[in-house]
C-alpha cells in the first residue's frame, strides 16, 4: 500500500449509521457504483474498503477487525453501526482493540436515516468521540452527495 508522508499512523475511516441508513449505498457511490471495488486511493493513500458492517455480518466484521494489521493494512474505510447496547455486536471491544493496535479512528456519522425522520441518538455520537474524531453529516442526501462528503472528510480530516 502506498503511504507517502500523509500516513503518519494507521487510520480507519468509518461511515457510521444504524441499520438501513445508507452506509453501503454511500460506499458504493464512493466507488462509482461498483460494489466489488475493494480499494480506493485518496491523496496518494490506498485504502482497503470493508463494506459489510457490524450490523450486516457481526462475526465477520469482528473477525476482520481482530485480524487487521496496521503494518500490512495501514488505511481502511469501513461501515459501522454504533450499536453499543447490543452486546453481541461487541462494538466497544472492537474499537478499543483497534486503538490498542495503533489505529487512529475517524467517524463520519450520518445524522439522519435516508428517507425517514430517524436521527442518530446524541449518546451514540458522544460514545464514538471516546474512540476518535467524529464529524456529523447533518443532512438527508442522495448516496452520491454523501459519498462526495465522505471523500472530502477522508481527504481533509483523516489525511490532514
């Protein structure tokens, strides 16, 4: 993976939303409609994309994050559901373990579920702040608009 001078520490940029909030649609739009593209380069840094979140395939998500190695995979983009109250999701322990390994964590939070009036609970957002940098995307928008905003977040915040 290309690191350049931008990558001082390993980083994970999460697209955050609850179940059916548009995380996977945002990631698909980020890769120009491809659901199979596994890598994305931003500012000369190649990110591995993990599309399935902890609310899609919890065991697979937990296993992937447990085996993520900052030396071999220093830059990851992943989907995350802040389901802290669901013990089977093990969200707290996964985020704690990632930080222990040396990853810096960044959370781009969709404040509203696409197509509904549901909003992200303030408690979920403040809990994420315990683990890393949080930026809240405050509007309801189509996947392409969300993807543009997330890419700008990766460029301007994650790789700053």
